[in-house]
C-alpha cells in the first residue's frame, strides 16, 4: 500500500472524466484529510476511489494502485 503514490495519481487524474469530476474531487479531498489526520489506510482507500471515478477501474493507474 503506497498511500503517497495513490494520492499523487489521484491528483494527477482528478479532472480526467468530466462526468465524475465532482465525485473524484470529493474522494481526493477525503483522502488528503485522512492523510493529514494520520489515517493512512483510509487515505489510501479514498485515493483509490478517486481514481476509480477519474480513470475507471480498468485504467492503468487505477490497476497499479488498487492491487
């Protein structure tokens, strides 16, 4: 579980899917808040969810971090 990488990729792709941009942004905001609070597992899960909204579950970057 690489929380920093997951958050970085979520930030990179947050605007990739115009249909789901608000959901991706909300999940990314939750990921950052959890990271700042020291809850790394929750931060990771929110970042992965953000990626699911922005690139889809079949996207290369999603597949890379969702293992």
